[in-house]
């Protein structure tokens, strides 16, 4: 297995967000694991199996392939297997600060997302999304130049949202601010520029950036083909 960290509080502007690129070899089977943070997996290429709650084949088993996203709250047991003849590539978006319910799985509904309360109601959540499947996950437009594909998060806590955006050549998203969340981008395909206030930062497939609160940001497509990138956000307070 190969792991490359793209976003981290240690060397980027994030406070609680991380992003790793991962590649697992042909026939490789990762050990069963549970992690302390909220996680969103996004598969870039190859084909594999993700077994949730129990080791394969006794868990809830999902086939994962290009543009499949898998969301989970903290401490959900899972395992990933590569069943293809090529490496399985994916990224992991992680947000710290969430907690797992005491005593095991709970389907409680969280009523106060993103805030600290004395006795929070915590629920477990897992979701698998075929991001580019228009039947199960319809996209929407913001003008003819921008298409947005939402990624559903089930019972999130500090993880505030995620989506995949595609910008036509020669266009950009609208400059904007956030004052309650940090926002992170990762380029899946294409090339362009991350805009940080007035500064242009060239980006291409595999580039990532974390924007803190109060910074003006947008993404522009300077290439000849559509630019597609992942966006995910985390509550700070």
C-alpha cells in the first residue's frame, strides 16, 4: 500500500481536515480497521470491495470502482480489498472532532450538527454513493458552465458537506467566503488555478488546497477540457 498525504494541519491551512491519496496493489487485502475520525472515501480508478461492520465476506459488502464514494462516522469497522488486475486508487477525506456513540452502533438522529453541546446525541452513519449516476444521484447546474454532484453524508458531525464540481473550459466558480467552515479542494481531472484572495495557484489532477475561514476563494478552469474537483468542508467551532 502506498499513502501520500495531501492536506494536513501540520503543513497546510486546515484545522481539523486531512486528505490522503492511497494506492493498494493487485490482490492486496487491507486488515479490518476502525478509525477515530469521520471519513469519506472517493475511488479514482480500479475495482475493489469494501466490507462494512465485519470482515469480508460477513460484512455489508459493496463493490467500489471509479467515482464511488463511501461515507462513515467514527469507529465504524471496515475493510478494503483490491479485486482488479490493476492497482486500486482512492482518496480519504478525514475530519477530526467527531465521536462514536457509546456501547456500539446507534441510529440516533443528530439535532445539533457542528456545535459543542453538553450532552450531544450521537449517531452512527454509513452511505455509499455512485457519484456520477444521474438516476440515483442527480446533479444540478449553476449556469451552463458549472455542474455540481452532491455527496450524501449520513449523520455527520464536524464534516459539514461534500460535492464534486465540474467547470467548463474558460470559466470559474464565483469568488466567495466562509466564516464557519474550512473548505478543502482536490482536483480529480483537468487543470486550472486555485484563487486565494488575489493570488493564483496553478492546479492539476492530484492538487489539493485547504482554505481557512475569511479567505476569498474560487477555482478557474484554464485548460481545454472540463476541470473536475472534490470539495469538502469542516465546522471549526
